[in-house]
């Protein structure tokens, strides 16, 4: 395609997006008239136009007039106005998601032989062009590993019922592009969408109770059923197609490099509702889901495998396997296929019954199941080989390959479940157990070296520490039950169902060894008589604060130097998983320092592992929001130091990120495609980096270290050393009210405490985002950058060179751009007016405002742009189009918060006011998208 054609196509595509937004907006307008009369629509339109005018040109008198308009709304009409703006954003988000799918399809339709940027084919082509031969390409594939881990972190503000309506609307809007629709069909489509928007209007967007943990498990499983089970194997198929195209002399079966995991039902850190029994129920629900999927696939396959032995010769191997099934399996739940001349259908009947037996496992009077994942894969391969035996290879390629891949990826457990608990819980349990055994009276008070010496001795000692005759506290009983549940789960669901035990707030090597000692108690870690170590559960440290990141390399060195621990790592294929927290490190040190210290820790821990011959798999605990490491999936891979990805990558997928990436199959495919492309590109970059590492990078690192040091001091001066800062934060943001949204089973604080340290990072970021500060995403960056710049042109040229050529620095500056354009200090000042005392309100807000303008100024200088995000016009336009619709919700939220808090001061708990506040929170979350 020529550049003119590309530009024309892009313009036409954007016109279609505007068409969809206008179409849905008109339908919403009709609904408003239908539900609230012309008066409601007129008020909404008047507010919208005033907000747009204010955005176009800020004038104090216009600002006062706009606020007066908002403040004069009567409660009944205000409630409807809030919902109108909130639902508008939901519809815009649907249109934009559909547009992403449309753009990809348009590109593929019109590009001819051109290869799309960020596609799997682009990455494989680059691999070939960089001189990777077959063996080297195979080595890249075998070294690639990406696990995306779903969490139940409470940042998804929407109910499942609302998301279901969104899915139906998205499917219908996609039909607008169908050129074969008749006039009547278009009218019917419009009527259907009108009905859906009315349903959306009359469906409560607020939950009436907090979800249970098992509710959250069901929500997570929805994405596997709806998209991932089908999309993930398609990504593998595309990779194999591209490899066959560029390396045609070889047959490719790509190893399982891309999988999904979950924390939902396993993450008990600060959530007492996640018990050992809940974890067991979670695993059962996951197995039921995937077995049902396989049964549906076999039922579908049944339609296509009508091959008759009257016409073809099937393999002897297939016939022998059917004979074995007849001897081993009694058909109870699956109908006997009586036509023996259709052996594939006979075989599928027995396979379906064996899956029923797996589902019934553990039930009263159930038959013993002998079927496992390997047995199902082997049955499928028997069918595959037989089909090829009589030249039905097209059928095998079309149907069998995908099913085999699905079983390889999802097993009998759907997704590997991680267990997570706070380090203090293990220390408390260990203290009680050791005191009961008279080994040491107070383990918690021992020095670190004394703890390590004791724990190492206990790991080498085969004798148990616990006894069924001993009495333990409820918390210690629960701690021990978790390990017993993991042991039983590995036997029941396969060893891959749970393999990692994450330790929050890891501060010392003993935190990691405590988990190993408890694992030893139930047989998850054991030393055989010949000295061989068997280990099926790995202790995974989670380093979260800046101090913990500094300590991490030496902690890992200390562990790797212990023979017994090193043997446990050897039992896990010499691979150690380590998690790094992006949220708490940001809350602790600010955005610049957190990103820098995480990068330094990655490199230093990698070096520590290399000293002991240990490969490292880094688990990146990113959130969706900018202040929690949020960024597109492919960029989060490419920004990693090349030398740190060799052992694989894990990344959390949280809250609204899950629904935005995985609700629709087209978007899920594109997200996973670009992630795969990024993995291959990262392997190429690692090779280039190894060959062409420059002194310049060392100089840049030194500069960034200095910027980080200054930024940290600036950040902590305000957050930790300003005595009124926490009061300012609580009063000028909806922190307390965010906690009243029923969006997660987990409490917003680890303890019933008002200390800053006990506040979770999610409500910290969520509250700042709602109040339009976006403080965690940019604060102190300007000071750090300006300290190096110092008004010197030569220093600015260095920063500009870094922006062009340093992947890390460019990513940092672009993330700051995104934060600054989303923040609005004019509206944030309205929130600041809620503070009780004038003195600290003015002092703290002016500090934040001054830093905001400095940060914006430094970004423009470094990028050479005249306006923020000028180099990403589509994104810039999207944000600017949204702002006039978000602004009214923000002004209404300020008024409502003031009224609600005043009522509560007088002892009145106004449920109507609270409901309106929560509706504005949902609306702003939909408008700004990356909320927590």
C-alpha cells in the first residue's frame, strides 16, 4: 500500500468509529427521552455543551457558570444525569474496542503482502532477517515463556451483568459493518440495540453486596470459557504458520510458551475469606469448566468423523484402543454408538465417558477414574494418526491439531493457581509450631542468621515438626491446612495445578525458607535416603518496597549458597521464580524511582542467579493504572532489560484490564499476538544487545540513577515528611467512599489501621485517579529530570538522545506523557476545596500544582513536542474527546462528597447520596479507563 492509501484507509476507519459513537449516542439520547422525557435530554445536552466550551477556552466566569449549573441540579434529575454520562462512556468504550478489531481486519484485507507492525509474522520475518537459522529459531522458541496471571484485585468497577450487556451490544455494533444487510435488517439491528441500551439503563450498575471469593472465581473463569479457550490455540496456529512460511524446510510444533494462570481463590494475603477449602473448591470449579469444554469439543468433532470402514482402512492402533476401552469403561452417561463401522465415533463415545468419570471423581459411589491429561492427548493422537493413515490429513489438521493444543495448554485444571500469603503469617505460625515442639521458645525474636541456621537444619531433618495431637491456634491451623490442600490437589488435579507459593513483603531469606519447611511437613519437599531432593512447590519471594528491592540480590545469593535450597531449585529444573511489585514500590518511592529500582533489581538479581547457575523467571506484578506499572502488554515485555527474560516472564492481569483485553475474541487475539511478537523481538534484542552493548548505556544508567535519587527525595519529602499529607489525601479524594464500592472480596487495608504503610496500593491509586490528580503516575518526575537538565542545552541534548535511543527512558517519558494528559489540576483543585483546614490545603496543593507544571514542561523539552502526546495523535484525540464528558461527573462527585461527608458529620448516613457518589465513581472509572 502507498502512504496515501494507508492514510486514506486510516481516515475512513476513523470515520467509522465516529459513526459508531454517534449512532450509539443517538440511541442513548432516545432512551433518555423515553425514560426521562425531553427535559432530561435537554439538561444533559446543556451540561455537555458547557463542558466542551470550558475545555475549548477556560475562563473564570464560564467556570463559575458551569459549577452553578451542576450545583443547581435537583437530586432526582442529578441521579439520571450521572447515569447518562456514565452509560455514554460505556458505549464509547464498546465502540473503541470494536474499532480495534475493525482496524486489524481492514489492514489484513487491504495490505496485500504487507506485514502488519507488531504481528507474529513481522517478528518471525525479523528473526529470519537477523540471521537466525532453524536451530537458533528453535532455541528462541524453547526459551520463550510468558504466563499471564489473572487476579481478583478490586479495580473492575462493573458488574458481570453489565459486562454481559456490553458483549451483546459489541456483537450487534459489529454487524453495522456488514454490507449485505438489507434496509429492514438494519432497522431490526437498530431496534435490537435500542432494547439493549434500555436494558443497560434499567440494570443497576452497583453491586448490592461484596462478591464472595467463589463469585470472583466464576468471573475469572468466564474469560476462559468465552475467549481464551478458543483464542489461545489460534495464536499458536498463527505462529506455526509463520514459521513454516519463513523456515519451510521444517515441520513445526511450537512448545507451550504462552499460558494463563490465576490468583483467584489462591491469594489469601489480607483476605481471610480465602481459606484452604475455598482453594479446593476453586480447583474443582476450574476442572469442571475445562472438562465440560473438552466434552463439547468431542461432541462437535463427532459430527465430522463419520468415516466408515466400508470405505477406508483405519489404523490397527485405533481399533486396539477401542478394544481396551470396551474392557475398561462401562458406558453409563454416554450413549453407545451402535454402528461399529464408524470407529471414530465409537472411540469418541468412550473418551466422553472417561471425561465423565474424571468429573465424578471424589463423589459418593463414583467409579475410580484412571484418565489423565496424557491419556486424553494420547487418545487424540491415536485418532490423528489414523486419519492420516487413510489420507484424511486435512481433517486432522483442521480439527485434531487445535484440540490437542487446547489439552496441552489447559490440562485438567484450566490454569495454574498460585498461592499467596503475607510473610508475617508464616513467621507467626512457625513461632507457634517451634515453641510447641520445644525447639525454640520465640522464633520470631531470633536474629536472621540464627533463623537461617535453624531452618536449614529443619529442612535437612526428615522428622516432622507438627503432630495431629498438638493444639494450634486457628491461624496456624489454617496455615498448615493450605499446604495439605496443595499436596492433595497435586495428587487429584495434577502437579501443574499449583506450583508456586508467593510470599508477600519478603524482607529476608528466612521468609522464603519458612515456606519450604512447611512444604516439607506434607511431602511437597522431601529428601530421599540417597540424598535426592523432590520438590513440587517453589517458594517465590515478592519484593515490594524500595528497601526490599535493594536487599533482594543478597537475599537470593544467601539462599542459592545453601546446598539444601539449591537442591530444591535443581528439582524445579534450575529455575527460580521471583516476583517484583510495581504497586507498593511506586507508593513507597514514586514513579521514577520505582521504575528505576525495579530495573536495577532485575539486573542485579539476574547476575546473582548467574553466579549459581540458576535461571530466573521474573513475575511482574503490574496493575492496570499508570501508578501501578500499567502499560500495553507487548510494551511491558519489550521494556525489560534483554538479559533478564531468558528464564521466562509472568505478568499479572488485573481488574478492568482483564475485561478490556479478553472480553472480545478479536481483541484477545490481538493482545496475545502482540505479546508473542514482543517475546520474539525481545530475543532478537537480547542477541543484538549482547553483541553491541555500549558504554553509552552505562552513562545513561548513571544519569537516570541521579534523576531517581532526586525524585525519591522530592516524593518522600511530601508523602512521608509532610505531616498533613495523609490528611490531605483522605480529605481531597474519595478514598473512603471507594472502599464502599462492592467490587472485591478483599478489604482495602491489610489491617484495621489508618497507617499509610497498611493502605493497599490499589485504593491509593484509584482515589488519586478519581480526583483527577493521577498523583502516583507523575509526581516528582519533573524535579528529578530538571535536576539533571539545570537549564543547560548540552544536558537537554543528552536527555533527548536518551529518549530516542533508550527503550527504558523512552517508555518512562511516554508513560509520564499519558499521565499528564489525563490529569487535570483545575478539577483536582475543586477536590482540594473539601479539605477542612485552609493552611495545609493551600500549601500541599500548590506544591503538587508546581510539580505538575514542571513535569509537563520537562516532558515537552525532552520530546521536542509542542503539545503532550502530539506524537500519538489518535490517543491524544481520544482523551480530549472524553474529557468534556468526564468533567461533569467530577464536579458532581465533589458536590456529592461534600454533602455526604457533612451529613455523616451530623450522624446521618444518607444512602441516596452514597449511591450517587458510587455512580460517579463508576462513571469516572469508565471515562478514564485505567482506574486501579
